[in-house]
C-alpha cells in the first residue's frame, strides 16, 4: 500500500478572538500566507510546482474567508500558479479532515504532495454568521431537534454525572499543562510567530493560557447555556433523552474552548515525492475515519470515529501512546476518555482548546502538529487525534512516527 | 353575495352579504361571485377607488370550514388558494385605492381580504375581533395572511398573530399596526373610507413600493437570524411537536420573507394544502368545529322546544368546587346562594370569587363597578332557609352518600317545587343518590371539573329516574353559564372519571413493569396529554385512587361481580404504605420542595422502589396510554354510558385534556385507522392483558370499515 507521510506541520499562535485580541488586526489570508512562506523556508524552498493541491478547512467561509481562500492564500504567499486549492467545511474537524483528505489523495496515487490545514479568524468572522439550514430553517431545525453544542455538552455532563467541579478541574488541568508546555518551549517547534509587513512581531505565543487559573476563579463563572437551555433547548433535548428530568448546566467560558484566531498547515506527500524534493518524513498517517452519532447530544462522535480508525489500523486503544481530543467542552473530552478508558497521562498532555482556544477550521491541523511534536519530544511512536463535530460527527486520525 | 354599487364620486362599494348564512364566509360560491366582481371592476374604467364592507354585523368570519373539511385533495386546495389570492393580489395592485371598511369582526379569510386593501379602517367596538385564528383548527392563514402580515409588521411581531391565532380588538389592532384608523360608527367608517379614496388618486402596498424594507429585517438580517435557531425549539417545548400548523406557519413566514411576493404566495399555498389535507387539521376541525358546534347547538339535548333559563342557583358546599361553580354562575348573571355548614366557610367560598374578580379588574378586563355587581350576586350563608326560591341547587359537598342525602333533603325542603336538584359528584352513581331524593325525576348529576370557574366542560349525568325535562333544564343551565355540556348515562365514574383513570393507571403500570419514571412522564406528555400520569396521580392523590378502588370493590362484591386486577395498584399500595399520598401531602411520585420557586422533581426513592429494569419504546408507552383510553371509551359507548360520538370526543378533550390534535378518544381510532387500531389493540391485549381486549362492536366496525 502506498503511504502518506507528514513532512511538516506549522501553526500560528492563537490570539484572543475578540476585538481586543492581538490577531484581530491580521486578515485570515495573511495568517495562512505567513505559514505558506514558513513551510517553504523551513523546507529549503522546495519546488512548489510539485505540490498538487492545497486543502484548507474553514467553518465560516464568508466574506474575507470565503471564495476559496485556499487557492488565493498560497498565491498571495508566492507559491506557483499550478498549485490548486480548495476550502472545505466539516465544522470543528475541518482542519483534520483536510489532513485526512490529503492522505487519501496521496494514498490513491493520483497526487503526490498536498498542503492541508485550516484557518479561522473568529474575532473578524463571528461563529455562525454563515447561517445554515440545520438551525435557521424551521422545518429542518425542528425535525432534527437542533440544540446548540453547549447545551449538548451540558446534556453529556448530566447523563455522565460530570459535576461542575469535575469539569472545572479538567479545565484547570488544561491551563496548567498548557502553561507548563509553553514555559518549557514544547510548542516552539510548530509555532510561527505572526508578524506585520515590516517583520515586526505581532504575537508569538498562545494568548489565552492562564497561568494563574484556579478552582475559585473558575467556580465564579456563570453557566453559559443555562438561559437558552431553560428558554427552550433543554426541552428539545429532553424530547429525545426522556430519562433526563433536568439538565445540569455546568459549562462556562472557563471549561469550554476559547474563541480565538489562528491558522495551521501541514505538508503531506508520498515517499517518492518527499525524496525527490529532499524532504524528511516525520510521521506516517496510519488511518483516518469519519462517522456520526446523534446530532442532538452531538459531541459523542469522537469515540466512534476513534474506534473506526483503530479498527482500520488493526490497533487497540492500548496501542496509542498519546491521545489528542479537542477540548471543545470539558464533558466531551471526559466522555471520550471514559469510552476508550484512556489514562490521564496519555490524553491532551499539553493542555488543549480550553486553555489555548479553538480556531474552528484550523484546530484539527494544529493538533496534528501538537501530537507530532510531543511524540518526537518524548520519543514515543503513535498518536490519535480526534475532534467532536457539529451534527454529531466525529473525525479521527492515527499517526505513527517514522 | 357581493353587492356592487358606484356613487357619484365613482367610488365602488362592494358590500359582502351572504344570503344563506348569518355571517359572510369565503367558500366556492363566494369565489365565483368574487371573480365576477373582479371582472366588473376591471371593465369599469372610471373607478376612483373601492370600498369593501359588509351588510352583516360582522365583516367576515373567514373560510367556510364545512366546505374545507369536505375537501381532501392537495391540488385542489392549492389551486383554489392560488385563485383566491390572485383576486386579492389584483385588488392591491390595480392602482386605485382600496379600503377595507371593517364594520365588525374580521377573522381568518375575512381579515386576509382586509390585508389586501391599502387602508383598513375599523369601527371602534371592543367586541369586534380581528385576527387569524386558523392555527386553532390546525391550519394556516392560506389567503395571503402569512405573507402579508410578515411584510406589514415584520417577522417577530407577526408570529403571535399567526402561530397562536391571537385575536385583538380594533384598538389593539391599531396599536399593533394591523389597521390604519378607527371610526366611531358605520357612517363615520364610510366617510373616512371615502375621504381616503378622495385624497389618494393611486395606492400601492408598502411591499410593492420601491425601497421597501421588511420591518425589523428579513431572516438574512443578523438580528433576526440569531433568533431563528431558538424559535422552532420554543415551539417544540410548547407542543411536543404534535401540532404541525405553527411550525408550517413559521416556515412560510421565514421562507416567504426572502423571496418575492408571488413566490411567497405559492409557498404559503403549498404548506396550506399540506396542513389542510393532513390528519391533525381534520381531527381538530371535526371536533372543535363540527362536533363542538353541534353540541353547543343542543345535539345532546332532549327534543323539548321550551328553553329554560335560571335565575337563582343554590350551591351547597363552599369548598374549591362549590366556590368555582358560584363564580361561574355569578359571572353569567345568575343570583347565587352559596351555602356551607358555617358562615365562615361560606364567606371563604365567596372570597374565592372576590379574588378572581380583583384580578380581572387589575388586568383591565373588568371595572370595579362591574366586579362589585357580580360579587353582590353571591350570598354567602350557613342558613338552609336562604335556599328558598332557588330554581336550581347544586350540591358540591364531600363524596359521602350520607352527607349528600342530608343536604338533598335540606334543600328540597325549601327550594322551588319545580326546581332541579343537581349533585356534583365525580364518582358516586347518580341513581343511588337520587333514591334519597323526594323528587328523583328532578334529580340530575352535574359533574364540574376543577377549577370550575375555568374548565369549559360539564358532564350531565342522567339518573334512572331523571326526566327529559330535567335533562333539558340542566342542559340549558350549562349553556347559560357558557360551558359546554355533554350528556351521559349513569354508571360508576360516569364517562370522564372512568376513562381518565385508565390513563393514569396505565402510566403507573408502566412504572410497575420497570420503566423509567421520567420516560413514562415524557411519553405521556408526547402522547399529547397535558400532564404526565405520575404527576397527575399526585395531583389527584393516591389515597383517592385507593379510596375509589375500595368503594368499587365493595360495590362489585355486593353485585357478585369479579374484581378486576390492575398492576398499578401494587404501586399505589406501596406508595401509600410509605406515606406518599401525593401533592397535597408534599410527597408522592414527586418531591415538592418547600422553598419558593423550587420545582417539583421525581422522588429519587422511585429508583429503589421501582428500579428501571426495562425500557419499552416510547411509541409503545404512548400507544398503551392512548389506546387504553380509547378502548374504555368504546366500552362506555357499548354500555350506553355514552350516547354520541361528539359527547365522547369533546368530553375527553375538555374534561381531562385528551390529546386535542387527535380530536378525542373516538376520533383517535379513526385517525389511527379502525382496522389498524383493532389489530394493534390485539397485540396489546396479548402482551398486557384483558384491559386491552377489543370490544366486539369495535371489531365489527373494523370489519365494516365504519368510522366513529
């Protein structure tokens, strides 16, 4: 079987996704273009005419993020015109889906070298501003029992018995691990500082990590989804989850993923093209899987997709050295951990989106780099990356260092 | 039907005047005439403007529901809707000003016609109703009502009118932007209509003008867009997705708001056809239109010409029920003697009315003077002699045969010799109570529902000796206090209590079998019942159930009949052993926390006492809880407890809240399909026992393909 290899992985630091965020002034196409230039530079300015395609995940592809940003970002960065580009959207997993799609392109034998990644400037393009029939069309919304993800996360917490204290403890862990990793330079290998046109530094590290996070301050935050839940969405959830008498709204801005700006790219190709371009493979993409569970509870997809990917790889959960499950909401991660029976010291070992934020379209690709860096740093072999996805989907990818 | 006249100013007045009915209706005949009138208008080249008004007290009541009910073809609904709307559209686009001179109530299609006018002027009569109540019959305003309301006042403000069928007075209509102007009387109305036409050479609807912007924005406007995800959820919370009409209305409003007027019109017609041909609309029209109108017109009243009217009503027992009955009577202009064993008790009962009246005044629904007048009609007393001169006495004392016999004698001693004595009992057979009466022919059962001031139904029970005249009187009394009467023959639990009990017992049986209590409650609510079976049992109290069963068993034993077993009673007994009697005791299937604002929640101990060992599908639970009611209703029919289908259907919905969208307990069988119902009931019988046994009469119906 022809294999797909990861040759490089880079990302921007994540800036707070508000008007006051440091990356708010940077256009999303610029976030991507700086990464394209970095990939060239880090890899000896290889011949970009050998790149077939660019696949970019973006969840709010409207306005400045619309119109196939993949094609124009690389051209803006000065890559060759023969390189194609497309933007995809599988909600929160778009960045990982881009990587998986790239691997499939390579494994099919029809293409040789792909850039896969994602971008989301949430401070400039608010989440949900692209609309969608799922929640804006009354007939569809009603038939499918739409509820916002935060209410789904609270529903999981209620069913699984994750109390406010448990999810807050998980959030605290995320900040502590991320702060530790940042302090010790674990992220430095992938992070490309964002600069202005003069080369002046704008941001070189993840902006939302709180070194001073503590249980007392987390406990003070109000539940984010209680009001809308009690207004109507809890009732919709209870139409399906009939044993739930009351939804316990435990998620707050403190134990949910942060809204941030950021981008990430990976370079994925065949063994032959890598060799031809003088690139050194860092890991092999062992398997990739996508599946979907119930769209109302929504965030339980990761365990199913992980199991599917493990099966494809002929592996069992114990064979994975490091798991990276996107910290969309604390309960979603804890549920995933419970389903696969994963030890704490194997899961999200350097924190996650609760501390560092979740730039929707980019996160999946970022996590590939995070896992790869950590495997290399600790000299381990296998990693599994997964994300919960809107609509109940789950995406998972297994990589193995070579 | 539509009179066409033109005055010296070349203003055409179209006067709606249905020759066959008391109100103007939109039906096929109207459509034909309307087409002729449009042709005449088109041919008439020197018209200055058009006034539409009515020769009736009302402007127009809406569509002809009977005609609509008879139609079942989607294409025909679509075509007819489109044709009518093309006519409305012509009126608003032909260029000359059109005024709707709303002399009275304009509802449904009547108001939709007004919406197609450039100016709407209404006589300022607080009794006039303006609105689009189609949703209450499972329909949507299919005459352009959704499309125009959204364009006229915007998406959010129009939704209460469209999805809830909210009706308003002319003043409220003006403040909500539904009409433009008020008039004092008919002359003023026509003068204002004329003046508008003389001032405006041409007229265009706002939505046909250049630069039109939808008030509040379209679904693409961020402020509106952010409300879209929760709107269907709020609906689901309220309706458990049992009512397709409000959702369809929301869809037409939203889909129609991003396309042009003609396209929106087509979308509206498609959804209308879908609803009008659907089961829910048929069920609701059948029960809330045909059968309810029939009952209110005296469908179950003996054919006695004379109509009776009551002047002075005695109510014995000033508890919750007696107080509510007294209020309902006083509100309808009757003089009331509210008697209790003590003056204090009677005063307390009267205070119930006082509080309700105070609320009405504070809400602006009544004035202090009127409220005082109503309250003064109630005389609270402990003296039986005050009942003298009553032409009707209703006893609402505790359910105890001796006590009831005592107050019967007491009342009959002083009341009108020709008067009616009524017992408000929900469980004791009337014939037995009448044995203690000196005038059993004038003795009848009037079963009110609690709270009697609110609940719309009264179940009239005919005792063995009750005369037709007494029944006719009772019927007229119920109508006099503006409630709906159903008539049933005497039997244990009559109709409503008997069938109602089957619902809660079935729910309790599900618990006994090991289903999750919250899943049972959810299934009850999704079945369309207003309250889950366990919560309802708590409301009624488990001790009452035990009490009724004991009484029933004693009666059956006395009659030498077998005592039926029901799994539910094992649960009831266990709960009573643990002192969990229900809501009144603060402990039943639910816990009732004392802190203010705290909600009741299922008693956690249920998990231990009745562990969740099986999970029947929700559909199975829903069907068990509905089927058992329907089968028991058929038995009531077979035993002649019930004598008419409308009594059964209306009684089930108004009496204990049986799923309204199913159109009542017997209509549910039609809705399900009689043969399919029988087949499914047989499955339930095999699985769950005798109580689901299919009555022979029902099997016969299925065989003959006959509906109820």
